[in-house]
C-alpha cells in the first residue's frame, strides 16, 4: 500500500513542496522531467502536475493527496478535503486598479470590466458586496489588461506588488489570503488514512520546528528567576551550572513571533552570550 501525492511540476510551489517532503525525512529523487517518482523510505509515490489540475486529480483519485494553493482549491471548488495549512506559498488574491483611479470601496467596481484568472472567486466577492460587474476570464498576464484597454480593473495574485507597480496599477482590495495546503481525496481507505496520519505527524513536527528557535544563554545566578520567568520552554528551561562561579547556562525554546521581544527583556535582565539556533524537528 502506497499513498500517491500530487505536487506542482515546476513553478512557485515546486521547491517548497519537495523541501517539505525532504524535511519530513522522505527521500524523493527530484524527477522534474518525469511524471512521477517514488520515495525510497516511505510509502509515497510523487506525481508532478500543473497546479491547476491537482484538485481535480485528487477528487478523481488519480492522486490520494496533493499540495496546492488555497487560491486554486477555492477557485476549483472540487469535492476534496483540506487537511493542513503548510505555511509557504503565501500570497493574496487582490483587486488592482490604475494608479490614477480613486478607489473608494467595492462600489467603484459597479459596471466595470474586471480581468482575472479567478472568475469563481471574483464572482463570489462581487455577490457578497452586491456589486454587478463584467468578469473577463483570461489565462495569463492579467496585469496588462487595463493598459491595452481590455479591462478597468484586474483581480490577481500579489505577493510584493512589484508586478502591479510596473504595469501602472495599485492593489486596492484583497479578496483572499492564500497559502499552500495539503488536500486529500474524501474517500480514502483506513490503510491510506493511516499513512496520511504518519505523514501529517511529520509535517506538523517540521512546521513547529520552523516556528521555534532553540536559545542558550548565560545568566547571573542572582537574576536566574527573573530570566527563567521570561522563557516559556517546552516544559521548563534547562539550567546548568557554569564553571565560572555565580553563573548558569540556561537552555530553552522560543517562538519566532515573540523572539525579538524576549531577547530585549533577557538582555535587560542581565543575560549574556545569547545563542539562537534553528530546530530541525520538534515533537511534543
Ligand atoms: P502551472 O504551470 O503549475 O500551472 P502557474 O503558473 O499556474 O503554474 P505559479 O505561478 O507557479 O503557477 O504559482 C503557483 C502557486 O503559487 C499559486 O497558485 C499561488 O498559490 C502561489 N503563489 C505564491 N505567491 C505567488 C505570487 N506572487 N504570484 C502567483 N502565485 C503565487
Ligand atoms: Zn497553474
């Protein structure tokens, strides 16, 4: 019994998807030019597809699971189950208009022509906003549509906004925040679910590790309580005596988001020689 996963053949999600499998300890030779490859140390077959096709293939059972952007999942609207957010491929689907336009809310779009590759999501947004507009579905280079007189506005994926800027456009209205997700066929067998659970456990350990750092520091014993109070740790920090009298070494785990805040406070509390190192896996 093997689980078949569909990932993007090439493009923005390909490398991060391969990296995630690798960090899960799954050995997959990079077969970019092939249709599929097999993991040597985990019951997994990897298929390489165009990202747009992945929801359909997972619904049909051509693949059991897949990695694809939420933007594609919600646009395609297939009967599949979203299992886990993966934390990469982050972008947003946004409405953009000409830099000279005064956008004053969704009303601006009334009666306008909007070019997009996401007609389903745009239509849903317009309905929610009670706005009637013409949706022009085009398949690529959406950002040039206003410049050539094909549309008054566009709705496209944005991460930095530089493509919009280069085309004289500005982002005015995000309609969906997106990241890569793991999806599965809705009718997997018990044996397939068991493999998925194993994979999911590894993915969650990798995700936790990415969000946390291991921190080591030296603390004067007379301020140890204060310093320990600043460190959450997995259970509680490890404290070891240093060779130098009156000092201890403290080890703990801190969350990436609270990281700089904690470092500041640790320094104020007299911590020295602070080392921060990445964590490879985290199992709690
Ligand atoms: P394919 O040949 O597989 O159809 P594609 O050209 O449709 O590829 P990519 O541009 O590689 O797709 O984007 C794949 C996914 O990466 C998007 O659907 C989206 O989820 C994510 N992504 C992240 N940032 C961006 C961005 N700035 N622009 C476009 N997609 C992004
Ligand atoms: Zn695509």
